[in-house]
C-alpha cells in the first residue's frame, strides 16, 4: 500500500480502534474497503 502524505493529520481525527489495520489513517483505502464490503468505516458510524 502506498504511503499516504496525510496519515499524521488523519490520525488526529481517526476514531477507529483497530490500529493494526493496514488501512488505518489511509482514508481512501479505508472507505473503499468498507464500501466494497457493504459497511462503513468507524468514523462514519453513529
Ligand atoms: S475503519 Fe476499517 S478499514 Fe478503516 S482503519 Fe478501521 S478497521 Fe481498518
């Protein structure tokens, strides 16, 4: 997975507790993954 230049900034607002996820703080990959699986990333759940 390509390194994301926004990872540090994203980490400041990310609400997902699964920090060992390879998509953690790479929001585009995270959203794509959950969309393809019919779900939502942690930050979009209420
Ligand atoms: S919301 Fe899902 S894809 Fe995103 S970091 Fe957490 S576990 Fe990984």
